C-alpha cells in the first residue's frame, strides 16, 4: 500500500481523538506540518510543546489556510459552524474529513457546505477512551481499530481513496458503509449503551449515593463509558435522536419482559432470557 502524503494537515479539536490522530500521522511520517485549533489556547500551546502539533492559531480559518486535509475532531454539533468559518480559507483540491460518531443526514449537509473544488468524506474511527484530553492521547489509538468511512456519490473518488489510505496508513481497518446504515448500527451498539450507562449511574445515585462507594468491578465495567465527555455525547445523542428513540423503545420492551418475569417469580423464563443474552454475547467477535 502506498502511503498518502500531505504537506499540511489541519486538525480542529486537539483532544483525545485529534491529538492521537496527530501523533499517529507523525509516527508514520505522513505529514511534515500539522496545524491545530481548539477553544483553549493553553491546551494548544501545550500540544505544541509536546510535539503533537507544529503550529496553532486562535482562528480556525487561519489554521486551515493551505491545508491539504482538514480533520474535524470536535463534538459533532460544532461541525456546521466550523465549516462556515473555514470555508473561505479552504484551497481548491482540499479534503475535509472527520472522526465523528454520527453520519446520516450530517454527511449530506456537510457536502452541501463544501466550497467548489473541495470534497468531504465522512469517517468514524471505532476507537476511544473514557478519558479525554491530550494526556490520554497516544499514537497507537487507531492501530487495528476499524474505521467506518461513509462515502456518497459526491465524495469524489480521489478524495475517498486518500482518506481511506490515510486511515490504513495509521493502522486502521477501513470499512465503507452507507451514512444512514452507520447511524442505525451505532445507535444500537454505541449510542444506546452510553445512554444506559449514564442512566444507570444516575439511578443508583438516586437510590442511595452511598451505595456507589461499594461498587464492584462489574458495576465499574458496565458504567465505564459514563465517564465519557458529556458535551460530546450530548451532541451525538441529539443528532442521532430518531434512531436512538427507536432503540430506547426496544430496550424498554426487553426491560419490561424481565420486569414481568420478576413480578411473576418466573425463574424458568428469567433464566431463559439470561441464557439467550449470554449466548449472543459469547458469540460476538467469533467467525
């Protein structure tokens, strides 16, 4: 595989994902100059001192001037606003991509906002952590992780090839998927679990806050993702709300089934539901 080469890549959002992306680019010698933008100047200054980025500016447009590729690594709710700010600075032939967890309608909206001669290719690396910020970042975050790329008929063949090759060059396994299919799948396997984790922690805290201090590993494992960024997940849930509302209804149906078995002291049915889930869970990841 030929490694893609870019003279300048601009990353908007120097947090866990943005900083890790920059470090992966540097480790694999994919770009000689990486520019960064974020809301906190102190964080940007520290990122430069640590060698994560090579330059930064307070204006996202200036950061994107002459960039061959722009990576949006901010909460998805800020994408449209950022495109409005950087559009006048994007050169012809530039590519805009992202690492957001929501695609669907957002992909088509983003495409319409691109200046003439600029292509947008949506991407979603399936990697992350309950920790956030540059202190949690590392160059191998995306190594052997899947990256879902969501092209459309307007993506541009060359732009799509460059974005896919870039993720492959930093060690990711690229899978192409329809934007709407992406959102339905990840509403089920990612967005719903995060919502449940937040609700579970709040429920236990409401029952008895003191009980949280007695949490075992099971509770900690189940609710680990409730430590994720509240801003990030606020935007994700709202932007994929139609799929998520459907998934919540299905989850409530299954909770109600368990509730009915408990009320009836129906041990056979309860065990059957547990066994069904256990069998499905043990089969995940097996060919």
